[in-house]
């Protein structure tokens, strides 16, 4: 278990690839997709260090600005742009997929990925938790506002499920940490990460189950959705980094990563999977640019930070 935990992003990448090539297993696990997301949430909250979080919350100005950008400005601007091109008339399912993409909070792995890149993981964690706190209230309203008749589930039910999932996972994680104690959690860190890898594998298999069959039957369609997901993810990353770069390079980059890498799996789980197949497929393909982003950015960061010394 500890060995699995040490594999980090490689294990995540392998899980995504295996998920694509194990569609029968995906069909079995998909009904339990909400449970896998809840397990990931519990493990993420278990690893939250209250000390590091308090340190970032003591200087809230940048944190609040980043949260407003991530959870309000980006969804509003994107929603208005999608309304302007009248995507609801041409492809309501694609509209729903994109709206869910833009309103979702950052992925729970964003602090760990920031640390992997040698950046400010603590502020990423603080941003993540602030975004999670407002998600049950903002996300359903924004989905209803911009997706409208394309929504295949109740926005009110979405909000209630988000509250139950996030509050339940937070309470479970905090309770385990309180009972077991911080030293135990720190000693078991690699084993917890290993368990996280196993649950991530189940998550990936459930989400990626239809990718292979769709790629075989309609390759250009799948490539188009993948290209769109890459454009959204990398575009948000670059735009956010450019807006925050004057603050501090080592803070702007991880905040940009958090803003670009959205936890659409949480939204699918909260919607109880009641979405069109196109939404499932887009969310599955979106995992590829999300987890490829650190692999692409890390060499660029190394080159950028070495330039002044050259």
C-alpha cells in the first residue's frame, strides 16, 4: 500500500489508461461512482493539515480574489460566451458538459500536484477548501442560469447532494484525524496515499468505461471533445497565470493549476449520474489534460526558474 502511495501522478496516469481499456469493469463500477467520489473526498480531508491552512487564511486578500475568479468570474464569463453562441440550440448536452466543467471546484489533488512541482501547495489547499465551501450554493444556481432546459437533473437536488457529500466527507475525515491523532496520520501518509490510488483507479475505471468504444466507433468525435477539453484546461491555466503572475510566480502558478483543473467527477456524483452520455464522455476525456498538465508544466517551470541564473 505504501509503495502505491509513493507512485504519485504516475499511478494516476496508469489508472486513467487502464480505465480506458477495461470497459466491462467500468460498467460494473459505474453505479457506485458516487461512492468512489465520496471515498476520495474523505481521504482528501483526512490529509488536510489545519496548521498550514490557518497560515494561509491569515492573509485572505489573495485567497478571496482567487476564489472569486475561480468560482464566480470564470463561470459567469464562460456562461455568457456560451449563451452568445447559442450552444443550447445546437448541442444542449455539450452546453451542459461545459457549464458543469466551469462551475466545478478544483480537483482535490491540486495541492499534491502543486507540491510535486515545487510550488506553494498550502495556498492551493486553502483555495480548494474555500471553493468547496461555496460550491453547493453557487454551482446549482450557475448551472440553472446557463444550462436551463439542457439540465437533466434538479439543480436544487444537486445543491443538497453537494452539501451532504462535502459535509459528510469533511466530518468523517476530521473525525478520523481527531481520534487517531496527527502523528498517526503523518505516519500512515504513504498508506493513505496508496489507498487513494486504489480508489482513484476505481474512479477512473467507472468514468473512462465508454471511451474505448466511442473512440473506435467515432474517432473524430472523440478527438474533437478531447481537443475541446485541452483548450478549456490549458486556456484557463494560461489566463489565470497571466492575471496573477505579478503577485508571486510560485503562488500564481499553483493557483492557475487549481483554476484550470476542475473536479467534474464531484459534480457528476452529486447529479447521481443523471446526465447524457456526451457529458460522461467529455468528463472522462477531460481527465487527460487535467493530469497531463503537471507533466507539461514542470519542465517549463524548471526552465523558467533557471533563466535568471543563466
